């Protein structure tokens, strides 16, 4: 168990998700932070603990992978309350390893409001399988992703460039006056290739970065696979993931992947669900006026981190040497940037007609639609597919994510903003 002195002495770097969690510090609900392993959930809990220690000193951190901490928590909420002196803020890392997390949360929230819980977990499947009753009203969830590009700059010690990347509101967009320096373009290229896992970003040598990315998948993800479902073939699990990295930005075709991997379609579907549960991939569904029909159509798949995309493709060479793949990397990074931004009632989709005409992303908020195309080039133009969408749906504005171009155009009634992809990642 880590006490207040141990928490205070930790040297940590700010994460943007903190701002979303702050309003819940004084509420009764337990706060659960989900996300992939090594994305920084432990550091986020400790950052929260440091923030809370500014106005109260009864903060305690437990790690469920520590046998001593596990023994304390397995005794139940009454024993925990006695251990911490009757009240306190309790941080529990790797919460999904508890035997009965559902009952623990229920008892703490309903009967021990003097205990405020902050929890982290790496597997939605493990957590959901242990939630035997509804946690509605007792728990609020947040998902932590690998670093955004702005966070990447902080971790790299390149904070002087943050002021050169203005914050933008994609829903109420105006074109800021700015010019991206070449150094930001270079850093963004590095971000695309190696991604945003904190320990990878903090490592200087290429060999260490690539080794860490391999370990993130093989050690952590495969270990969780064995923990969740014994008997699963880890080799097939890895081959399915590698096959998915080659489909980023395209429609997900289970039949083709099954043929390439040499397993049944049902097996591929099962492993894709597991990869989602372990926060290694995300599906993107097509836009439909009826939400019930969206999930019946073929989705796209994106990788949770572009560094893992490089590992899956087996290529860590700079993206400027791979112009055909650079757009895929940027599209994946922009997708991750969009899902970080949206509120619970908002959605991200893609638009595709039977003819094959397609727009990479749509941001949806009630009746508002914002189409977004990724064209990672020096001199990007407005693609015909985006023009087609604008003619049909007449959105107030549209966005083209570029390599470095910044401009504002007009297509009919629609303002089209060209913005560097670094602003959206």
C-alpha cells in the first residue's frame, strides 16, 4: 500500500483526462478508468491522488498485483475502512483482478460513503463478467488512451511547441492564424511511427522503442488473454491482430482474414471481440439514419496506437519514406483523436454509399454532422467524395486533415477547413 508520502514524491506528467475526472472527485460514485495496459492508468490514479492531497491527506493507493494489497482488500469494505482509519480516498489499481468487484463497489458506494473509490482496469471482459448486477448509479467509467500528440510533446520535453498548436473546437470551428514549424512536422512523424505509449515515448533509442511495443502486445495482451479465457490459441490471436493491421481504413472482411490466417470466420470474430475487450483495436461503424442497422453493416477497424500498427506491419521506417502508408497512419491517429474528444451522447462514424463513395469520418451530435477526410499531403485538395457528401447533406462545415496545410474554402453552403492532422490527433 502506498501512503501519502510515497504518492507525493512521484514525479508525473500531466494527462488530459484529469480535467474530465475532476468534477467527480467530490461525488459518491466510484470512478473507473479503463484502457490498454501501459497506457498510463497507474500514473493517472497517482496524479489524481496528488491533486486530492492538496486539500485532504487521507489518500491510499492499492495495487491488486501486490499480494499484500490483495490480502487487505479481499477482507472486504469494513476491514478496509478500519485499515484506513475510518475514511479516505482509496485508489485500487488493476481492479479487475478482484474476486468480486461488483459486490465490493456496491457495498462501498451504498453503505460506506466515507470511502471514495478510484479504480483502474485493463480488460473490459474481465470486469463485465464479474459485474453480476447493475452498476448504474454506482460507477462512472472513463477510458484512457495512449498519449495524444499534445501529451506526446509534454513527455518529449517539447512543451515550447504547445502554444503553436492551438486548441480547436471541431463543432464550432474557426480557422486560427498559425503556422506549424517544421520541427512539429518532424515530431508528428515520430508520433505516427512509434505511437503514444508513455514508456515508448520516453525511450530514446529506436531498438528499445520497438522492443517495448513488442512486449506490450506479447507479454501484457497475451497474458490477459490467458487470464480471461484459458485454452485460447495465442499464436492465432497474434496472427489475427497482424492481419487486422493490414486492413486499417478499409472495410473489415472476416472471410478474407479467416482465409489468410487459416481459421474459421467464427474464430476470427471471436478474437476480434477479444482484441476489443483488451483495448487493442476499435471498430468504426458506418453512418445510418437508423442506429439499429449500423451494426449490421461492415465496420472498419483501427488500432489503439500507431506504434502497435507499426509493429503489426513490421515497419518502423519514417512515414515520409512510405507515402502510401503515411495516410493510413494519419487516418488512424485522427480517429483516435476524434474518439478522445467526443462526449457520451456524440458518435463517430464513416459514410459510405453502395457505389463505394466514402468519407473517412463523421462526427455526430443530434442533427449536426461534420464530415472529415484525411489527406496527409503537402498540397491537399478537397476530394470529390467530400464534395459529394456536402452536396447531399449540406453540413455547416467540413474538415480536411492535411500534413501541414491550413486554409478555408467554400463548397456551396459548406465551409471547408483544411487543418494539419497534428491538431486533431
